[in-house]
C-alpha cells in the first residue's frame, strides 16, 4: 500500500463503526465493489479513512455544508500530478524560459488551493479569490509573451488537470450520489468560469507596454 499516516488506515471493524453497520456488511459491500478497500501484503483489508467518510457522506442527499466538507476532504487528499513530459506537448509551454515554466508548474497547485478557499469562503470573498487568480493568469501570460489564445490554452490545461484530480478522488471513494457529482461539477464550473472571465478582462485591458 502507498505510504499514508497510520491514523488514515482503518481495519474492517473500524470502517464498520464509522459506517454504523456490521463488519460483515462492510465485507459484502467490499466484495461487490461498492466500497473502496486496499490489501496489505499479508492479505488483510484496510480502508482509507477519507474514502470511508466520503463514501458515507455521498450515500445520502447532502446539505450545502456537507458538500463543502466532502469537497475539502477530497482536496486535502489530492495532488495535481503534472509531469514535464505532458507539459512538453503544449505549444504555449515550449515558448517559455525556465523561470516562466516553473511559474506555470506552480500555478496548477495554486489553482487547487484557490478552489479550496473558494469553497470555504463567503460568496463575495470566493468571487474575489477567483478574480485574483484569473488576473494573475492574464498578467503572467503578458509578462512571458503569450497571446490571449495561448493564455487561455494554459489555463484550460490546468483546469482540466484540476477536474481530473477531483474525478479520481470521487471514483476512488466510490461516490454514488448523483447529487454529489452534479454539485461538484457545478462548483468547479462556477469557480473556473470566473477565473476565465477575469483572465479575458485583464488581458484585454493590459497594454503591451505594461508587460
């Protein structure tokens, strides 16, 4: 199994306690592929705490606060894995010098962190956070000589990685609630739409001489 803090792994009985069912029920769900589990080298079942909690929450209709908790739990256990090889296939990326490339690699993590703050903030603060990120994407593109189309391509690249990361977390946790899935997409779309709007506005209002 991957290296995760001991407190993050649960035995079959501990997982059953969290879910409020008999251990045999958890075993049956696991055998049916309904709930995610892992095997130790000795063949014992182990469950990740975050996956069990996320799975439990996803089985019922969630309130707004519960959705926020679920999303943030997923974000805390997700990393954007962006390899240099994948980036090398992007035409806009190959136009950058080493300093600029490092800035864009960091922007993937910042986008993820921004989503977490967007979800936990009040609406006005969340909107301001998204606008700030969009402005930074626009100014960075100007600074490194990217066209508006290339600036948009760069943002779409990292946005798609963000969505893919969230999908993987939901799939790993066997989230089955259609409401949870639709709410996740709705919130990511609201966040990234505001970023793109700010990117377009700021890029268009920034003169070439201010790069």
